[in-house]
């Protein structure tokens, strides 16, 4: 990517309060933020816009987020997009889903 170009980030977050806070945090980190309210609209936006990275909330019992990641990986045009989970599952469940924690510096 061109060093002068801002990285685009797709933020998928259903909660308006946390969406606002996470959007501000990502913009402060230099991202151009694209918003989606849920996994279905997030997948459509990912296919259309091909962001550099996707940030998604993943809470216990929220099977739609795991299904989103699986659907994203099934799309040839999207499987290269990094996905960052903002609020994770308990460690045991995350390991079962083959997710790993990445420090914020690694985004």
C-alpha cells in the first residue's frame, strides 16, 4: 500500500455507544473508518469496498460473528483481509474457534 494512503478499516458493531468510541479510537490511529451495523451488512461492505482490516465485536453466544469470519474467508476477494476482534470470547472458547489475541501494536 502507498505510504501516503490512509488504511481503510471496516468496523462492525451493533452497539451505537461502543461503535462511536471504537470509531474515534480507530480514526485517532489513522484509519479511514467504514461502518456496518451487523455481520450481514459488514460482509456486503467488505465484498464491495475491500478494506485493509476489519474490526468486529465477538461476544460469547454471538454465533453470527464467527459465521461472518467463516463467510469472509470463503470469499476469494476477501480472504486476505485481516480481522481484529475487539471484545473477545473467553479464552477457552476463543481457542476452540482458532482465534488468537494480537496486541494493539500488531494491528
